C-alpha cells in the first residue's frame, strides 16, 4: 500500500474535500470542519491542525488536533480528534502512522503533550499513548476514556 501523510497546511486546496470526508465519517456538521480548517490555514496558533493519509487522490485516513474534543476537561488540551481509517485500509498501520506523524509534528511546534478521547480500550497504547482518566463528553450519557501522549 503506497500512501503519504499530508498536512492540510501543505495542501490547502484539499480543504473542501477533507471537510466532506471527515463529515461523512463522524457526522459533525461539515461547516464545523470547514471553520476549523480555515482557522488551521490562517496559522495563528499551533492548532487546530488537520492531517490526512492519501493514497493517490483518495483520503484513506485522517485526524485533527483541536483545543477540546467536546468534553468537560477543558484543562486537557490540545486534543487529537476525528481519528479514522477507511475500513478497507485498517490493520495496515495507517492510523499508527498518522498518530506518530501528528505527535512529531506537534512536538516541532512546541507541543509535547497531546490528549485523545476514545471508547477504544487497547488500540492507542500500541502507539505510546497512556490511559489518563475518564471524562464526560458533552451531551454523552456515558464517560469516555482520555489518553495522553507525552513526547
């Protein structure tokens, strides 16, 4: 499988396609992704940032870095969000490559601690993430797992 990881800031022309792709995966309004991506491209701060794994012209995976991924622990920032790999490309290291890339990229921007909210219980540990605590998601009945990655 031949793919590359790109930063939205390096290929701003894919913003609309990327916003649509994330919307299709997570059902968060496309406008929310467009707004966050526009803020990313304005480059006023280290985040938000958006990253995609691209195979040819196809987006096969992606994730973002935002201040807060819709939970009650506003002090735990920034958050890796919207981690997704296309079903037919799973178990091939795409998500791990994205996670490693974003951790290194954010460290270059001076951010060496990242947080991530998930319901997965063993996936992120493979990539150096540690369970930190439970958090309450906005409007969610159940608590979610918060992980931390320190570079």
